[in-house]
C-alpha cells in the first residue's frame, strides 16, 4: 500500500530548495550506499524510520540511497562551504544522494529526509504501509547560526532520563544544536557528585512545592525529588551526540544554591545554620560563601561535571545573586579586603572569575547568564536575557553571545491570554509570532559585533510545569519558530505559518501535545 507524498512544509526552511515532479520510493528493497565516515548517519536513519516503516535499509555497494562525506577541495577542515552542519540532498526517481562535509551535516540532512516523508513515517507505531514516497527535490542547506538551543529546567521539576531522550529526539527533528540542561537550583540538585553524595541524597528532595506565583503562600504538601546517575547522564550525552545535539550542563553559582546549602551547610555564609531545600519560587537570598572551601567545592563538582559532559561549554549560572549575606559576613568582608575589591557587590564577578578560570584551564568555555551584558569576566560566553540591548553591550565588550531575550524565548510564558491556557509564568505572553520575529543579532550591531552572536536559545523554567505533556504543549510550535530563526534567518511570516500548519501533522504523528 503506497503512502501519499507530503506537501513541502519543511521546518526550518532550507537555504535553497527546488521541488521537482516525481518521487523516489523507499521500500523493503531500498539499500544504502554508505561512504566512509557516514555509518553513524545511516544508523540514525534506520533507527528513526524503523518503528513506523519496518524498513531494513541494508548496506550495499550498489545502494540506491547514498550517504557521503565530501570535505571539499581543500580536504578535511575545508567543508566546501557547507560548514559543520550544512548538507546537500538530491532526490531523483531512482536515486537519493545525501552529501555533507562533516558527519553532523549528514545528521541534519537525515532530519530533512524524515520531514519529506509522509507524517506517518515519524510515528512510533507500525504503519500498514510498505512503500514510502520521497518527493524529488534539490536542497542545499546551511544554518545561519551555530547555537540554536533549548534549555529545560529539571531542577524545579525533575524529569526522568527516558523523557530527556524523547526531548532530544524532538530537538533533533527541528535541527536544534544545543540541549542546555539546567541541573541545579534552589529547589533541587539533580547532578550526581561522587565526592558529595549528600547533594542528591538531601539536595535532590524537597518537602513540598509552592502553588501559584512567588509569594502566594499556598503549597501542595507533596514531596518532590529525583536525581540522575552518572550512567544515565553519560548515556544521554551519547544519545544526543548520535543525533547531532550537544548537551550543555548548568550548575548554578554563586546564587540559586539553596539545595546545595541544605546538603552542605559549611558552604554558606552561616556555616552552622541548617536549611531545607527551598519550597518556594522566586529568588532565594541565600548564596555561597567566598571562603576557600567553597572554591574547592565548586572546582571539584565541575571536575565531575566535565567528566560526564564533553561539551565545549559549561554553564555556571551566575544570575540573580543577592549580595546581602556577603555584606553582613565578616569572612566575605575579609575576602573583599584581601582581593582589593571595591565592596561586597564585586565578589560576584570575582567568584565567577575564579571558577571560570578553572573551566578554561580544563579546555572548556564558561557560560553565564548576564544581568546587564557587562558584568561577566572576559573569558565567559554571555547568555543575555533581560534586555535586547544587553546583547549588543556584551558583543561590543568582546564576548561571544547567545541572545535569549525573555520576551521572545521564554517558553514558560503563556502562548496566549486565552482562558484555556494551562498554568504559566505570570506577567507576559510570548506568542508564536513574537518568537518568529526575534532576531538574535541586534539591529545596531556592526559586522564585528554581529559576528560574536552565536545564536539564540529557548528557555523552559518549570516552576509551573510538572509533566512531559505540559512541557511539550508550551514548547511547540514555538520552538519551531526559534529553530527557523536560528537556522534560516528571517523568513516571511505568512510562509512560515503555512508551513507550520502542515508541520503540526508531524507533531501529531509523534504524539506531541501542542498549542493549536
């Protein structure tokens, strides 16, 4: 039984695409001609298509479907203008050629092949279809920005690693390159640390959770907890890498650390004080101390983090750090004097500089949230979120920048002001059009500053988000718009809307709850 060819609703939109009459048929007789270095892409194609199609896609020197690496005339490292993620896909009635200069480009092209097939090919359930049409097309595709990220907060509400793998699969479908995993916060510590097991044993559990916005005073009375094992996280990293997604871990410091202080009181500014894991939302005023034990603790934790996550980037948080405790701490005032700092407020930059230095010494790049764009040490990659102007400020200071402006990228904000919307962060609406309109590069940026903007990223903070279904409803289709802006650059709104209308059939086939 043949399936029907799909309409051209690719998301994100390819750089160049020309659809032609006719189609190539994928069936049980289709074989793969796999070039040197292309086996990971072939394995991904089989893995993704097997549940719905059951196609074996066996290797053959005379295969009709070719996957090839071609680094360009200059050899390895040249990339022939395609870069690390670009690819060329040519579909004819009797042959398919997917070519890239780098293995990651082949992985991106595999996702385009999936989208060209009928939506039923994406289903997790076997389909009563034996022949699958792939429309004839010539596609050349190169992303505009390398950093196209999605952040999921698993500290406020824990999600099992089985769900994180599904989350990665959905990111990969949309050519999202970075999965930013927010592992620690005031309300929970999810990262295993062999040297400090109490971080997850104590810091991974809270007595209850606040209901409603910060300051509501209403709690659910239900304990919440969870943590990952090292094996689960290393497996997740491998799973994501096989799909072209880099997992960037975030360990918050020196603020957003109440869970760590509940587990290790000696790290605080009042070492004899006993604290519980925070049950409220908002910004907690307890922060790390600045004594040597704390610096050694942070370095030791990050050593274990870097053993698990090979990402070039390690996120250190850094935002929303009240300095009240430092102002009233004799040890903190002594540190200010010893380091020749202007006052307790300067301890924030000093602290991040010390820990960022350790990250750099280990061959990685520290990342931090920026409140102003001008407060992080020079070696940091800056993630701006409060104001679009901060992106330009940081770029002009020489930082690499990810533009994550909250009014265009925070998916915990409601998608509309309709009465049927599920619980969301109060105070703002971020609709599909706002995400689509968000240009990561500031309007006033010159070529040098624009070149420092790595891309953009969506955030999903989970104070009000407890379940995978809620995560996906808030994420889609808004993440489709962010993926488009990061990969394709500016595209026509009406064209994007028409493609999203077709793309939702794929989300439905994958069982993704999404905003209508």
